[in-house]
């Protein structure tokens, strides 16, 4: 399961409204090699399903990932932080043993 906080949901809805995202779009989360800790998060809007998709719905938002990424993301919460020191979207990943200072990469 991948969870979505209320603040992340509000920001997702705002983006969909202001950037004319398709109403049937959903969040696609994946893990790629790279970043200073070895693995990086990737977050996009998408409208097309893929054969290996793992689909979750939390807090009214559809979140999709591939099976390989799910191994790293299971139990992760997508959150949003704003303000002067805000990070934007970020992940609270219980599987990460180490993260970089910016929060965009991790290792397990």
C-alpha cells in the first residue's frame, strides 16, 4: 500500500485544476537508480495503465506503481510540505535505511 496525506491530496487536486490535467489522471510513483543515496523517487501524472501496474487508492487518490518499485515503496506515505522551508512532495518511506539531505534519494 502507498498512502496519501490530506496535504498531498489537496496539492494534487490543485495541480489537476490549475494545470488542466485530465480528470482521469492518476499519480504514478516509481523508483529509479540514481541520486546521492543510490535510488531516486519519480512522481508523475499519468492516464495510461501498464501491464505490471500495482494500483492503490488512498484518501480518494489513485496511486500506481510498477511491481519492482513497490518492493521499495510498500508502506510509504506521499506527503506535501509548503512554506519557506517546504520541500514540495516528499516520501515518508519506512523501508529507507538512509536518505539524502534533500529527501529525493534513498537506500535500503
